[in-house]
């Protein structure tokens, strides 16, 4: 199963756990960033439909927005 299909089935907690421990791309996220992702209930499936504007409206700062969105795009395009 490819990474994209695998992630789609995850809960928001599983997605946050992946982002915390993943080694595919270094993410400079802080505890508050993971709290925002959990509180907004961003699941694996919704992760692939999220835009930069969605992330901005969630309360994340610019740096984490760019890093999360970049990781998403790499997974979607099959680079990772």
C-alpha cells in the first residue's frame, strides 16, 4: 500500500503522531501546532484536501503552514 492510501485512513491523532515522528521531511513543528491539528480534527483523508488558506485559518503560523503543505504535496505527487 502506498503512503497516500495508508494515510487516508488515519484519525487526527494518528496523523499528528505521523507528523511528529516521520523522517521523510524535517518539520519544525511545536506542541501547539500539533494541538491545533488535533483540535481542528484534521484526519488523514482531510489532510490531502487541505489548502494553505485552510491551514492559515486553523491558527497555524506561516512556517508550519509551509512545511505541512510541502509535505502533503510531496506525498500526493509520489515524491515520498
